[in-house]
């Protein structure tokens, strides 16, 4: 787990009440926290495992690019038989036979190649660093999905409970209306209105139950197991205090932006590698072994040794090298434009997440006040209906208000927390620095 995810999961675990972390042995399933869900997803999510495997494959590009720095050696063994008919001086054919046997150890080392290998290694290193940023971006996406699924399950559980209480309330309302109709205070129309409203709530309860099962499925897909008893999530740590701070963190820490920046590093290195194709290559090679040019007898083997220094200098290449250099330069220009595109997208995402988080907080506060007021009004109307000076229509009209207000509160609570998580994911890790190398050179 990288430093960013360690800080986030650790902070969420520390924010969990101690009673939730140390459950009795006799308890079948201890309450689960958001930090535990994030840690489980980080360990078992197949998408992250795939990204890690891809990064390990990218790491090997550095070894492959630097292979020219290292000595190469091979063993060659030969066992050859040759037969050829040759015409003699008298016109007769004679068979000439040859037998060759030998073993040779060869080695070669490039001494100079105009910086081509160094440029290729630099390009591979930049590619690996960009791969690490892709992994961090995938981790942010999984983090958001886990937070979204976690609070969605809690939200839908609350909505199911709200709709169930509302259904029970309307059931009592129907029963009370039937009783008052028998006493002559209400009509069958009033009973039908109450029954219709009860069935509407019943349909809403069924939809809320379906939504809960869908949220549980998303949780299982992200975390790798079904959710148990989920505790209330704490406030996500590391969120910026202002929009300007979010912009600054996004420009400094956004993984998508850093992918683009590191891609330009690799582009610069590829330009240098293509230009190095014009430079001479100086290589040292040698071989040593034993060989017998006439027989297969070991006693006839004789020592053989060679050594050479070669200089290879391209003179005419048909314009291929120049074309490759120009193509690399054009690609680097494209990558430079993609950096600006990624920067603008990161800032736009940070601003959208910030605005949604602020609006969600305000709407949640307003929804809480509306719920409290609606519940107080409903209590008074129900009391008045029981005493006979409030109409059935007033009860039915106000009966849905507390449930709708509470639903909006739970939905805005979800939205605020998830958008806060998106803001943290787009902007970067919690305060405390970053472990990405090479930043000062950009």
C-alpha cells in the first residue's frame, strides 16, 4: 500500500470507536468501518492487482533499455562434416571430405554509442513513473468506489427504514380512517385516499429495497465481500480548507496531470535517443576457444583467440534518422499540449467536487431543519385529526413530508461524503508530502 492510501486508511481506522475495533469473541460479526473496507479493497480488488502487474511489467523496461551498458557473452560449439566431389587433373572425380570441431567463448561490450542507451534508459524510467501515477489514479478510483458503495449501503438501509416507518404510519392511518368512517366522521373517499397513499409508500419501499440490494452488490464488487453492520463513516481526512488550496493541491498532486508531465519526460528522452542514431558506435569484442579444422580428435584441438575494436559510423541513411527525429519532436509537442489539457481537467474536477461538497453540506443542513419542522407539524396535525378538527387530507399531505425530507438528508449526506472523497482523490494525498521521485526536476 502506498503512502497516500496508508495515511487515509490509518486515519479512518483511528477515527473508529475503540468498541468497534475490539469486539467480544462471542460476537459473530463485528461492526465494520470505512477504513476496514478500504483496506480490504486495497488488498483484494482485481483491478488494482491488474494495475500492479502492469507496473511490474513496466519496471522491466528499465532493465531492457540498459542492456547495452552490460557485457554480453556466448558460447559457440561447432561439429561440422563436409563432403565435396572435385575433378582431378586426369578428369576423374575424387571426394574431398572435411571434418571440423571447436568451441569458442565470445564477448562484446559497447564502449560509446553517442548517449543512445542513456536516453533510452531515461525514457524507460519516465514511463515507469507514469505507470506509478496510473496505479495511483486507479487507487483513487477504487477509493471513491468503496466510499460511494459504503455510504450508499448505509443510505439505502436508512431509506428502507424510513419507508417502512412511513408504511406503518399509513397503515395506522387507514385503520383509524376506517374506524372514524364507521362513526360517521369520514367517508369512504377518505379511506380510499389513505389506502392509495399507503400503496404508493409500499411501492417506494419496494424500490428502496431494490436500491439497497444494488448498493450491496456494488460494495461486494469493490471490497470483495458482502457488507455487514456498517458504522457511520468519519469525516474524510486531508480535505483542503478552501477552493484555492484545492487548486494548488490538484496542480501538485493530481495523478492524471503527473502522467502527462512524465510522458513529456519520456518524449524528451526519445528525441535524444533518435538524435544519437547519428553518432558513431565504438564496440570491443573478442573470442577465445579451441578448434580442429580437419578431424574430430580431441588431441588435434588448437587454441584460437581474436580481439577487435570496431567503429560504426552512419553516413547515408536515406533520411530515416532525420525523419525519426522530426516525428519524435512532433510527438513531444503533442505531449506538451496534453499536459495543459490534463491540468485544466484536474482543476475543473477539483472545482466541481468542491462546489458539490459545499452545496451538499448546505442542502443537508436545510433538509435536517425541514425534517424537524415537518415531523413537528405532522405530530400536531395527527393529534388534531384524532380530536376531530383536522381533516384526513391534511394528514395525508403532511404524512409524506418528513419521509421525503429525511430521504433528501440521507441523499445529500451521501453526496457530500462522496464528493469530498472525489475531491481528495483528484487533489492528491493527505498533508504530509508525496513519495514520487524526481518532482524537483520538472
